[in-house]
C-alpha cells in the first residue's frame, strides 16, 4: 500500500506520542518533530507507510536516546494476554471447528495497537471477533493453501498478540516459522517478546533482520528473504504487514482488524472490520 | 496562547481538509502539504496558532487557486442559524435574565467549527448551553465591565455564529462595533457573512483588516488597532480569538466552547466546556 496524504499528519502525531512514551522533554520532542518534518518533505510517492514509519521511529529512538520506548508497555501486553491464554484454550477445546476459532482469536489479538495509542479491551475483542462476520473472507482459499503447504511462515505483529498467534500455531498441523522484528519498533514483537509469550515452544522463532514496523522485504536480512521466497504460505498479521506486502503476491494471507481509516479504505472495508484477505499483485 | 507541539499534526490535517474543501486534486494537495511542512519547519516557539493558521490557509488558497473555499459552507451555516433566529428570540422574550440567556446563546453558536470538520447540532447546542454550568465563570466581572463601558468591541468568529452574536448584541444596552475578518479564512465571518446574518441592523460592522483566523493585533489594520486600543470592553468569540488574545490584558472577555483538546488544556477545562473568561497578561 502506498503512503496516502492522510498519513502525513498521522506520522507527526505518532512521532510525538512515541517521543513522549520514550520520556522526551519538550526540546527533544521538538527536535523529533523537526527531523520528521524533513523526512515527510522528501517522501517518494511510491513509499509504503512502514518505510516512513521505520525512519520516524528511528529518529525518536536516536533523538531521545531510548532504544526501546515501548519495552514496559510490551511486557504488560504480553502478561495481559498470557492471563487470557487458559480461557482461549478452553474456547478451542469446545470448538466444533478449531481452525475457524483459532483464526478468529488470532485476529482478535490484533486489537492491540499502541501506534494509535488506542484504548483496547482484549477480552471484549476476543468475544466479539468469535462471532463477527468477516468483511473480507478468504477462509476457503486459506484452508486450501494450508492443506497444501508443507510449512508456514508466520509474520508477527505486536507483543501480546503473540499469545493469540501461539494459540493459532498450536491448532495448525504443519510446522511454523514465526518471524519477529530484528529490533525494537513501536510495540512490535521482537525475539524477547516471542519468547515471553512462549511461541518458541510451538514454532521456530526467527528475526526478519529489520526493525521496520511492517515486513519490508528489501530491508530484511538475506537469510529471511530466502525464507520468504521458499515459503508456500505466509500468514501476515496486522495492518503494517498489509501495508508492506499487499502487492507481493497471492501466497500471503493477511489476518487483521482495520483500525486506521486510511488502511480500511485501501482494503475496501469499514474501520473495525475483521479481515482475512489473500494478497494480490 | 503559544503553539503547542500537538498543533503540528493538526495543521497538516487542517491543510489537507481545506485543500480538499477547495477542490484540490491529489497533486495540489501534495503541493499544499509540502509547503505547510516548510512552514512548520520554521515555526518560532512564540508563534500563536492563528499566526501559523493564517499562513497555512493562505497556502491552500494560493496553491489551489480558490480564494474562498468555505463560501458555500458559510452560506449554509448562516441560513441554518437564521432559521433558528425566531426561536432564539422567543427564548429571550420569556427569560427572567435576558443578558444571561443571550450570553449563553452566543456561546452556543460557537459550536460551529469547520476547522475541525466536526459534525455539530446547532439546536442541540442551544438547548444544552442554556443550562450547562460554566467551566470558567467571569459573569460577574463581565456584567460589571458591561455596566461601565460606553461601547463594546465585539470580535466575530464563524459565519452562522454571527446570528447568535446578533441576538446578544440586541440584548446589550450599549453601542457595539462588530469586527469581522478582512478576507476569507476558513469559515470565519467576513463582511459578507455579517451582512447576511443581519448584524449590520444592530451594530456597526468593521473589518479587522486581517485574514488570520484569530485577531492578531500586529496583523490588523492601523485603524482597527486604534479601535482596539480605545475599547473599554472587548467581547472575543471563539477559540482562535482566545489563542490570539489570551495574554493581551483584562479588558477582553472570551466567550467560547472548548472543542480542541490543546486549547481546553491551556484554558484549564475539559473539552466540551462553556467558558466566559477574562483576559490576563
């Protein structure tokens, strides 16, 4: 997905919120905004939002001197999600169609989103998403691709959401490689967060080698790009992965909730939708 | 009021909305944003938001080649308010304390705000504000200043709100000079809008000589500045006049609803409050 003009004010807002989250004083906040203004002034029309986001959050970390502003928030999200884990498993145990329920729970976990500084209710989201109709519904194609795939590459999104991903992975009958960010960016899951959620017990956890907020293949390690090329099926979680990969072909399936109006419009659904969408060219 | 860092994303959002309101195509919208980014990069820390707003909206008008993007919207607001006028007058006719009711109605009219592209319900606002407690209540000082003043300088805010201002002016026992913007800016009232609301029947209508969104004295005509200096009592409507004049001394009384969270915090009240505040140094 390209960067829309509506994203410009949002990047400034995000930079300011992230700077404050990182403990910036007023002078540092202003320095962050000035540098982000410079970045926005030079945006190439073809840039995707995660490419800009990577630069914005790098500015925040450098100007404020805080390498991981969302560390405490991420740990809190993971703890909160782990506390729900037994109830999610109980839901699955009584399900007629465990894959259906696990996919829905994985999408429910995507309600976590500190980039928009949203309030969210994880329990409410889990209940709602279990019965909410899909706004885009590629479940049949997804089941078929899953049936044929020898293994799955699973692209993580946020810390805490990792626990919901683990529940889906435990329901799949194929080996999973779970890819997390190569360094701290927003509240995105890194290796540390995946381990805290126990994902390593059910999947091989690898790094994309990049700290962009979505998986921008050209910014990932050669090793990860090779893995992506080899994969027959990619489960891509969350809005930023949609932004980065929506035009990278049909082997990717995007599982997400639309929280941003610009992304929702690009997907073609209302804000607050649940989406299981197959990638295009 | 100084420009807060939270205003930066808001200026970009406002510029984009105003450009679209003016009929800009995508290329023009991008050109507007680029020029606004340049302005934001050079903000002096002491600038007030109306000073930046003046430059932002001048960029929109020039880049898009539309000298009055809000013309149709302003005319619609005035028509809507005029349709309510008989009911506002009926309210006044039955009031025990007409000044109290007229002040409240004038503040009710301040719900109109296209800078934030808000939906508003003028009738609901009029009913609500008639009984809503003041978050800041300088009514006693205002009555006293009014009692002593030989005449009043009344600074208009938005088109349509002008009709509510007329109702207050009709209730005052002193001559009023009603000052409107010197040229189109957002949905602010100009001479044309004041005449459409019939304010000229109850007050002398003058121009500030400036098309900034609030009354920035240094940008006004010499004639208007002289008028301001001479005035014993100034009624300043709306958020932008608060932003521009909050530190210009105690002869100004600000009548407004807080719609912006940054201004609300500066005033020291919640968003959605009604305010009658005396100016300070």
